[in-house]
C-alpha cells in the first residue's frame, strides 16, 4: 500500500471516529444519531473500496515486476 493510500485510509478512520464522538454527544436525538450512523456506514464502504483498490494495485505491480524480470525489463 502506498503512503497516499495509507493516508487516505487514516483520514477515513479519523472521520469515522469523529462521527462516533458526535453520536456519543447526541443526547438521544435519533435524527442526529441516524445521520452520523449513515455517515459511518458510508465511510466504512469507502474504506473497503480503497483497500480493495490498494490490493489490486499491489497485485498489478507484482505482475508487472514479475513480467519485467522474465524479459529483462525495468523492475518497479
């Protein structure tokens, strides 16, 4: 995973934490709680997508590296 990808995931994690704190402070206002829960769910979905893309990117890098090593090309 690249530094940029790790940074993106950290930002999403920080946002989820912020929304959780907002839920704790909502004082039973169900609309506020539901809005923050929906935001947390969406952030979780974004994180999963980012992780999947990072995994796919890494697999592509490894395939490229393996192919280049077989033909004597540059390795990344």
